C-alpha cells in the first residue's frame, strides 16, 4: 500500500487571465512543488493547444499533461472531420467534458486539474475558466487559478478596469503574479505572459528568477 509520501504529486501554481479591450492576457509563474519541496523551477504552465488557443494549467501535473495531449488530438481530429477549426467555445466545452470524466474516475491519486483557456476565432477573443469539476465559465473580466489565486484576486479587485488594454494588463498580470510569489510558497522562479489578439498569439514575457521581480 502506498504511503503519503508516495502519493504526493507535483502541484502548486498561480495563473491569471485578463480580458482586455484589445485581446486577452494570460500569465503564470514557473514553480512546481511536491509537498513542501520544489520539484521543478522551470515548469511550463502555459501551453499552446492550437495556433490560436492557449491553456494555463494548475493541479495534478500528470493529469494536466494527459488532458493537454487529449484536447490537442481531439481538436485536430475535429478539424479533419469538419473541415474547419474549432471555435474557442467548442474547445472549452470539449475540454470541460474531459475534465468532468477525469475527476470522476476512481484513482488512488486524485486527478484534480483546472485550466484557463484563452483563444481567438472568427467571433473574437475569449477567455474560459475550466474548473476542477468540469464546469465551464466564460470570463468577462479576470480569473485566477491555483494556490496563489487568493492573492491575485486581491490585486485584481483593486486594480482591474474595464477598458484595460493588453500593455496595461501585462503589467497588472506581472504585479499580481509577483504578489502571489511573495505570499505563496508553491509559486515562484519565473513569470511567463502571453497575449492573445485577433491576429494570433504572442509570448510577450518569459523571465526566470529566484525571487520576485519588480512589476
């Protein structure tokens, strides 16, 4: 029988998604932990699933990695079958169904995952929160996930404004992630930021460090 140490898994995350006047900004830090130990200082927590969509990942790393592979494959298959790219809403609903099934399978290691999905299609730029239970919520302002999210929400409540643009949102995302890094021991070691606009996705910041940086 596995003991508690054997059951500990990589986890600990802070991610944020911000809806802007001219697009979407998503950001994450880079630390992955096992229990109280730092397992990875360069964890990639924002991943491309198509040329026009990205996911931020939080939760059990093995389950998150598997679900990322599955959604990539399903979206490619859907494109082959239908002759068109899936919309952001379709991708969100498809992944939500996968999460719903994954969390309800019996396992000695709970498959707890949360994703933020940001993307662009013919109807605009969109941000979705895919919660650990498989629920799918369209976000109209901002959202955060992971162990540092409580700190992020405090920053966002005070500083987010409806007419924010991508450049301002980038600075705000860095400030929010930095605040989480300073208060959440499971977050740290770097920040990565992506911008999603109608013309595509661009990585606009990728910085590694040992301690928090100035926003």
